[in-house]
């Protein structure tokens, strides 16, 4: 059991390093500044490092995915040049944030050439994602690529023999896959750190966390090393990286974007709160591009866990009725995030939306406790056995949140689960009443009570996990930045330090009811417009 | 604990009897022929008994619900006269099959008058079910009406203070509610028999079972005492009554027709195979009328357990690709049902549909065992505690299926549930592969390996429960009748007795993939047309 886990890690890291071409390596003076205590932003490194051509900078900085697909489909750009640009930029992003796990640039460039030839020959694009490089969280499986999801005990597993259903769908739509992104050990913390690949750093300030579990995606998309990436979310894992890194992050309803066929830290028969897959992006319309492309491909033909709910058109609304949760009494919202919420609320009112400040709502404390009870339903503790299997230690954020008390873990019974289900249904009932009584379209709430924070201090995510518990879709909209000159210290929130988080992205969260991904998408577009994005 | 349960039952029965007007009672010579061993059909009693006028017979026999709503909306018929006709016919049906639990004819007639006045005053119908009498399984709650669901221990519960969400939806659409229908003790057998209301008999032959658990609905709809009724189904409880009584019975996907707010024999936190509500009817277009009316009312605004999946239009197809399961090796299909299947298959081929005989498919035996393991997840055995609470005995069909072995019941663990989930997902995976590999639209399979059979002998329903396990929608289409002159004894199936089941309805079952209720509805219409219904 106790193997030379460090030896395995060294071997794996050497293999990964080989995939990073020499000619794309940053200079020593840049690399010397990079560490998890550094108080620096690295967002401008791609532009300044000299590794990308002017055109590559233009490709990666000037457009969103909708633009790029249009240009590639119109042959104004080739997939080969777009893919090369994003491969290079991802390589740079990785060197300054440690956001990647697997790089397969050659495969990606071959795929791009195929797509260019296809377009030339057939006179039409392969699909709505034609030529577009898309990044994937490490848990997605691709034929021939490893999926260690940060477990040392998974290093010696053979490369995947199958694609996750979502991978097949993206390929069928014309996407180019080129990198997989870094995650936390167990996938169950907001600090994307593990013993295999190390820690993801926040490109806005390296000493801050990039969020998790899709933290590599957050950092990569913030760096524009990808402008459309795929994460997964069971408690906030798409949205927390979006919050920390300042991107959009859309957590769909359960079963709409296929989650199946991934490398998973838990048992196959998992029940309770179900994980979902969804996009991180830079614009609302790129979220829509992804969601429509995927759902219109009928994921239920690919994945037996997907639901057969066709994408439906939503009647156009000019004004929304928005119920606002400003903060819950247990987790007070730090000044930068509260300012984002209040500013957004004001702008939504100014834009003519009907804003209802919700004073009474179900307890975020109880919802968070109940959610963590659901996350703990596997009495086998499978996710932790994978740690023990190699002798590697828990990383700090995992140890902080999941070290068992001296008396050990209380085994959960089937009766406990049924009791938890009953409590969960009460939450569904109470929130439905709020929606119906107020004739609300969506909820506006903080995505978190904090911005990105120093590594290993993020802990519980009550403002995201509420919506996982309810199986409601929810989307992070990046908005404003922490500014120590206006976001002063607040004696109610001693852990908030204006200096440390100065410059960190702020955000708001828009939430719709279960299965209303179309309604949420439309609301995110309206909200983004109203707040000036 | 041990109360005078017989006294409670006598009191309840006397109360119910008061709701049956004297002037609607059948003559003693008819009533003397009615018993659960009688080898007679009672379908013609309403026409022959002299209690219904010629117009009432026309209303209840000549039309389906689509016709009646059209005529009421056009003021060619009033809801008052339609309601009175169905109240009388339901009263007659009850006296010959024991299909009802609660009758509230006066309330119904008041409601009908209100609807007639509304139409007169407003010049438009209340909704797509304007004026239409709809019957409900006893488990649905209506303000002021009891829901004993056949438990003696529930007799002294006060009448319901709330409507089930589906009840509110039906009322909002203009329906008239007038009766609730009989069920089995525990709702978990195919023999609708309980100590409170007694046993439902099959109107095609009283000595045969009417199916269950929505057995009262089956008998009532077969008698045309209702032409549109609502049942519930967790293992076949809409479809088995449809099979036994010769009606259509549509089991929707989970969460599409709201199931919430019923009186339930199980714990609120129930998980695993989820029950659904759905219609029993006399024509495919009445199924569609019900499903579209309900789902277009947005059940998710009424019921926190409902899914927000809008009704979607289905591209019109002229030919379907149909995968046929003729029989499984464990439960061989009795000659009448097998003839219905083979005849239907031939007619579908003749009509140009693409019929694929499936030779390999997942085990119905394993699926049935797994389903019963799911039905047994409540270690509290709540449904059986409600029996014990009054001292009443188990009825025969419950005792036969659920008497514990001498060593008692094995407590299930949370790990057992996760293992069961894993097995369930394998079934989803295997069936998806069959659908995709064969490019199938729907499956055609028997609804049961038998027709209605002598009381208390129906037992396990492998051909219905498979689709509950998968959460696939499934619909029974009534087709042909058992005929001893052609459905000869089969040595492979010793329990099949051509004489006993002679004249019993036969049927086929059409199954679509999860959430594809719209696709199933369209397929049921095409299949019905192809086989000459």
C-alpha cells in the first residue's frame, strides 16, 4: 500500500512537462516571480512574454467563441491558427498559474487541420463549434489521455479507452480539445490543489485561490488560454472558480449537459445531490453557444444519465421580476461582493426590472449542513480511499475540511438518507412558494460571501451549494473588482482583509428554478446587459 | 392499538353508502347476481338497468372526452347534464364492481352549474377540460374529502384540508371532480382489495381482478362511469388496471404530471423508483387532452416535486422504428396476450412501420427483483405499520406477496441502496444502447404476461415494472380479447386457463425513453391507428 508516492508524482510530472514545447517556455525571470505567495497578477504575461504573435494575441484577446466560430466558418480564420494560438496561450497560462493537468497540443493541431480540410472540401462547417478549442476539467475522459483527477493512486492507470459522452458531443459539433485542467484532491474543496499536479494560482493575484473544484478552468479562462471551458459542479465547482477568477460560470440543471462517463472519485451508485457539467466562459452568448450546441445534439442519445429535455425557446421578456437575496445571517457577505450585489441591484432597478428584496428565505446554514450530509452518504468513503491507496497525504484544504474527529465517522443509515430527502423536499417547497408568491423569474444572490481569498481558506460555499441542493440552475456573472479604497474593513467580518483581496474579481449569481436553463440563460443575458456587461 | 376495526369499517361504509342516492340504486335482482365469484360481465348494466335516460346513455357511451368538451364549450351540452350522466353511471358502476371509495355528487353538480354559468356569462370555457367529469384514485386529496387509501387506521383522520396540486390544475382547466376510486391495501398489489372498501371486481367478468393499484379507475373507466380518470403508478398501477379492464393507461415520465400532495403509504423522503400520476382513458386523444392540459398549466408552479419540462411539439412521423419484446424467458406470455402482441406486430408491419424483433435485452427477472428491492427501501416498513395500527389483517394479495419470512426482514443499508442504484444504471445503459443501435423510436412489449386473472393470483408485474425502474414512460393500448376458441391451453404455461379468462381484454404496451412523453403520445396514436383502433 505505501508506495513511493513521490516517485510516482515525479514520473508523472516529467511526462506532463514533455508535452510543453521548449519554444513555448517562459523566460527564467518571469518564472522566478511565480509562486503561491506572490502578490502579483499574471494576466498580462501572455501579451508581454513575446511568445505569441500579434495575430495570436488578437485571436485570443479580441473575440469570444461566437466570433471565432463565425470567422472560422467563414474562412476568415483557420481552426489551425486559432488552435495554435490557444495552445500557446494555454501553455503560457499554465506556467504562471499551474492550471493544466494534461496537454495534447499535437492531437489538437491535427484535429484542427482535419476541420480546416473538411470545411474546404465540404464547403460547410462540421457544426456550431466548428474549429473552436475547448478546454476540459481533468475528470472528463478522452481516448488515449489519462484522467488522474489528482490522485497519486490513479497515476498508473492506463489512459482512457473511451470518451465521455460530452466529449463525443463536443467533437460532433466541431470542437477542438487541447488541454485538461487542474482540480483539488477529492474534487471537494475550493482550493484546486493536489499532490500530483500541485496548486492552481489565481491569475489576478497568485497568492489567492483560483476556486475549485474546476479551478484550473477558472484560471485558464481568466488568462484567455481558453475562452470556453467545461467544469463540473456538485456544490459550486463551476461557479466558485468563476467567482474567484472573474469569469462566467453556468451550472445547468441536473441531467441537461451530460455528466456521465467521467473519472469520478465516488461510487457509481451515488445518490442525493447529483453533480452536473457546464461551461465557464467570457460572455453570456458563449454560454448560450455551448448550451444550445450540446443540448441540441440530444445528450440522451449519448449518455444514459442525461435527461431527454429538448432545448426550448423562451418567450422574450423585456423586464424580469427578480428576487434578491443580499446575504444570509450566518455568512455575512464581505464588502466587495456586497457592493457588487448592491450596485447590480440598483442598475437592474434603473433598467426597469422589478426587483423584490427577499427578507425571509430558507436557512443557508441548514441547507449547507444538509448538503454536506448528502456529500457524506458513501459509508465506504471512496474518495478518501483513493488517497490512502498511495500513501499520499491529504492536501491542506482537504485535511481542514474532512479530517475525521477522533471518534471516527458516524455510519449513515438508509433511514438517515430518507430523513435527509424529506428535509431537502421542504427546501424545494419553501423556495417554490417564494417564487410563486412573488411571481419571480429568477433569484439574484451572491455567489459567495467572499471573493478569492488566500489559499486554503475558502472553505464552505453556502451561496452556491443551496442551488445544488435544490437542483436549480445557477450562473455566476463577473462584475466589478475588490477595491480597498472603497471596500473598507467591516468589524462584523473580521476575516475580510481589504489589502489582501484588493483587485480580486467580484460577481453576482443568477438562479432559476429546476430545469429552467433556458429561462436562466435569457435572464443572464438581460441582467448582464442591465449592469453594463 | 387493537381497536374495533370492524366497527370503524362499518361506520365508514355507512357514511359512504349515504352518498349513493336512493333513486340511483340498482334493483335487488341485479344486485343479487353481483359477487367476486360470479362468471358474468356487467358492462351492459348501465344501459339495461333503466336508471339512465336515453340522453344520459348517449352522453356516456357515444363520445370521448374531446367530443364532450367540444360540445360543452359550444353549449350543445351543458356540464350539468354531462356531470349528472356520469354521476349516475358511476353510481351504477360502483354497485356492480365496487370501484368507488368516495362519492361527492352534489359538490360535482354545483361545480357543473358554476361552469355552465361561467360559460354563459363570459362567453368562453374555463379551460381545455371545461365541464368534464374526471375521476381520481383515492390517494388524491380534495378539500373536505377523506383519503383513507384503504387503511382502517386512516378512517378517523379528518377530511383533507388541501387539494393535491394535480387537483388544483384540473380545476383550473375546468374539470368537474365527482368520485374517488378504490385501491389495494398498501397500494402495492394488482388486486384492488382492502378492508375498508372491499374488493374491486372486473366488469368484463366479476370473478377476475380489475388490476391495481388504480383498480377502481380501471373498472370505472371500463364501465364508462368515467371516461377520463387519474391513477398513479410505481410498478404498473395505472397500466395493470388498464390491462385487466381494457382501457388505455398512460404512465408518464417521473415529474411531468404532478404526483405531489397525495395521501401516501410511504415516507415523504422516499427514493429509488419514483411514483407518477397519469390518465386512464378510452381513446388516445383523451390521453393527449389530459397530458397537454396538465403539462401546459405548468405543474412546476403547483408542485415542488414536478419537473419544469414544457410540453414540446414532436415532428410528425409517418413510420416508426419499433423494437418488439415478445416475451421474456422467465415470464412466458399467455396465449391471448401473445396473440395480441403478434397481431399488432403484423399490423404495424403492414402499415409500413419498421419493426425490429429484439432477441437480446436486459433481464426482466433481474429488473423485477431489483425493483422490489427498491420498493423495500423503507426499513420502517411504514406502509405495513398503517395496517398494524388498527389491528386489521393483511388482505390476501398483500399477505401473499409481503408476509415476512420467519427470520424477519433483512435491514437494508445505505450501501445496499448505492449498489442498487449502480445496478439500475446498468439497465439504463443497456436499454439506451438498444435504442441507439437500432435507431428505435419506441418499444412494443406486452403490458403483462397475462390478462386479468382470478382474484389474488396476479402477483408480480415484470412487464410493467421494468419501465418504472428505467423511469421510461409507457402506455397500455387495449387490443383484442381472450378467446378460448383460439387461445388454447399451452403446456409451457400451466396457470393459463382458457375458460376462466375467456372474454378478458388483451392489450399491448408502447414504451418510449425517459421524458419522451410527447414522443410516446404520438407513437400511441400511430400504433392505435395501425392496429385499427
